[in-house]
């Protein structure tokens, strides 16, 4: 999967339809679920919430025909954010002591890669985020995985191993207006959304 990301780049991988990208030969089936409109507070390197994000969740389930290994890719598409006043997202790592004012807006997108343990079985093909209640209300990663797979494993025994998020705020009088929050295998964190 990392070879595919390296070939197209993190930003394209975050926003494209993964069905054909992950299964170009038609030999490893994929299933697509979503979009599920969602909102979530967003924490920075200091642990504080620095923004509120709004986005569409998309889940792609890829099964390797040769090994039976299942990987869930969650994409966060068509995203936007609005900042809270306080420490900036990079304040404890990439811009020590940085702050952000309230009301800064921008765009965001990203992805999670979640390899499933070999003991997991997909037990639902429900189109809903919550397969147990047939609902898309308050969709989360936990809700989708734990209602489509048995036994429930997220986040205890199946977790995100690779992630990437890209935030851009334009000028808006900011000192830093682009933040990348990424796992080490995707280059780690860089930049900031900050007015100091």
C-alpha cells in the first residue's frame, strides 16, 4: 500500500477514489463505503484541541486474495476547519510556543491506514456507518470498524499504523498557514497554522 501512496503522493491518495487505485488488476477486491458527513475536534502536538473539522468520511476495505489480509483505508475528504484560540497545532514540536487566534478557516484532507488482525472477519456489508443501528449519525472510525467487523477491535487491537493530514489556511495574516500532520513513515509533522 505504501508503494501506491509513494507513486501518487499523499494529497492525491487522500482525495481520490481508491477502488481502482488499490485494485488495478481486478484481483484484490475492494469495497467502498461513504461518504458519511462528520465533525470532529482536532488536537495538536500539545494535546489541546486547536480546531473543529468538518469532512466526509470514506472507507475502503481491501482484501488480498493471496493472503486474505484485510486493510481498511479511511479517507477524510472535502474537509474544512475553524480554529479555537490557544496553542497552534505545531506548538510543541514544529513551532515551539506557537499560538492561533479563533476563527481562522481553511481546508483539510487526509487518510488513515488500518491493517486488520488475521482473527478479524467482516460480518456486515451494511452501507451505513453504524451497521448495528442502520444509521450514519455521529459516524466515527470506531463505529464503522466495530460494527462491520467481528470481534470489535478498534482501537485496542486494530489501530492506525499510517496517517497523513494536510491543512491549508491561505494568508489570513498568519505567520504559518500550512500544517502537515503525519506518521513517521509519511514524513512526520511539518509547518503550522499559527499567527505567532
